[in-house]
């Protein structure tokens, strides 16, 4: 049996899917830019999280 997702989680997921759909509707270039931007954010956020964790300021 799968765990039920919270309303907030569902809303964020739906917003992410809608953003992907809108970018895809604008063409492959727009979708590629969105993909690259999201990957860059994920990497910089991970680096920031590691730095903060090293100072004991994050979980």
C-alpha cells in the first residue's frame, strides 16, 4: 500500500508538471533551458546545503 502524499506535496508536484508542459508547448529549446536551469539549481542548492551542514547550520 502506498503512502498518501500531503496536499502541499501534491500541489508542488502539479506545479512542476504544469511548468514542464508549458515549456514543452513552447518548443524543445524552452524545455531544454528549463531542464538545464533546474539541474543547475539542484547542484548549487546541494553545494550550499553541504557548506551549511559543515558549519552545523542545516540538517
